[in-house]
C-alpha cells in the first residue's frame, strides 16, 4: 500500500512501512509497500487543499475495496488499486490523520496511517490594553475561574485547604456568598450553565455541580483529561482546558466528551491554555505563567489575537505573595472585560487596543 500526499511542489519526503492487507493470522506479515509523503513545506495551512495518491499492493488475493478516512471521516471508497484523492479544504488545525483500509476478497484487511500538521492561516493581531477601572481583590484568593452572571462576579480559587467558589459584588469585590471544597481537592475553573455552577479540580479527574442560587452541591462528574484547568461554556457545551493545546467540549447533561478542538497559531501549537472565557463565538484563554491572553476561534481553534497585558499589575511590594496572571471575565451585557491574577490585590476592567 502506498499513500502519497502532494501539494503544488514537492521537496521533502517521509517514508513509513505499511503492513500487509492480507494473509492469515498464522503467517508472518510482511511489508507490501511504503508510504511516501512529499510536500512543498513541512506544514500545511488551514483551508489549503490537499491531494494524495493511494496505491494498494496485496500480498495475496484480489482487492475488494480501499477506504480512505481523514480524522475518522470517510473520504472515499475505491475499487481500483491506484487512485488519487483531493480534499478541497482542511478545516481542522493541528494534527490530522489519514487512514487507509484495504480489504481483499477473502475479507482480510490492512490499515495504515499518516499524520500531518495543519497550522492557522492567520497571523494573530497583536493587542495591548487600557485600564478603565480597578476593583479590590482578596489577596488570599488563588484565582482559577472567573465569570460574570446577572451582574455578579463568580470566582473559583485553588490550593488544597483554601479552594472554593465565591459570589462577589462586581463593583466592590465584596464576597456575598461562598462554598468551600474539601481540603483534599485543589479547585480549578468554573462556569455557569443554566441554574448550575460547574467546577473542575486539578488532578482528581473529578468535577462538582452546584445549585447557582444556594451553592448546594447537586452532583459530581468525572472527566477524561488527567488534569482540569479552565472551564467555560458556549451555551450548548462546557468547554474545558487541561494545560495542553486542547479544548474539550463536554455535554452538560450527559457529561460526555462531544469533541476536541486543537489550538494553533500560524507557527505552533499553543500550549498551557488555562482560565477560559467564551464570548460571541470566541474563546479567550490565559497562557499559564505568561502575561498573554489569546483570542481563539471556537469552531476552528485558530488564534486570532494575542493580547499582551505586561505591566498590568504595576509596582507592588515584592514581599507580598503575588502569582501569575489568571482570570478573564466578560460582562455579557456590555462586553466589558475584567482580568486579574492569582493572589493579586486588584481586578482590572480593561479596554483592548490594537498595538501600533
């Protein structure tokens, strides 16, 4: 079996051996062909067409059919041994996988894979900020989640023994209501969906669901990722980060994974996605340990803007325990953005500006 991916000009090649697509389980399987990938560059761009050639060489028997999949979606089924495929538009940034399955008339199958990277076609707009207001923030709060709902600010905090959820006055930062986590849990991101607050924990692979009005725990849930980081929702699904470049969409009722979106800019995968905020089709994410927030197209995972908040906190007493920028909340009523950090003394209302 041979798969060859072609772009307009060809300058590089990667060769991988395929397995036989026939022969009994008692036989020693032998390579029947090679996979050769030749592209103009080592990376492809979102929206770019891709063409690849498939050649099936059987160890014995006659070819019945060959199926080609990209990311588990069937692209074509062919009866001939050699053919070409064209995908007019690559719509998933990140790692994409071609899978070819050939079957002989005896029912034996062989499968081969090739993974390739797709990068964003957009150079992110560079953004800066203007502070329009500041609000007091409790320096004991190790901020993990940040969200505005019905004019109130909701914040989740981390660290074992001090993790909890706090409802605050948006104008003053005063705590109006709270609930604490058992000290064995390290709290992470929260989001409000319907009449419930969903909360992640760091390494327990466990989440909690609370009644929005009373803060009483209603349920628990588990998640696939090894770690829980940020959490938001798009009105249909919960959206979770885990410190990688993946955003996991979770059904809020079944709590099963719906899909995963990889986040890439035009150069790299974007790692360390932390606290999240969804607003009008876009996801804003803190990049952990940095002063940057990225604005992400929620459907494609492409980074559209990079927001540099360097210098936001200003000068402070270096003896104070100040940690990293973390926390993004957008008021759905007027689009105003609020940001803070772990153990910071202030919450900042900011206006985003294009960097000149």
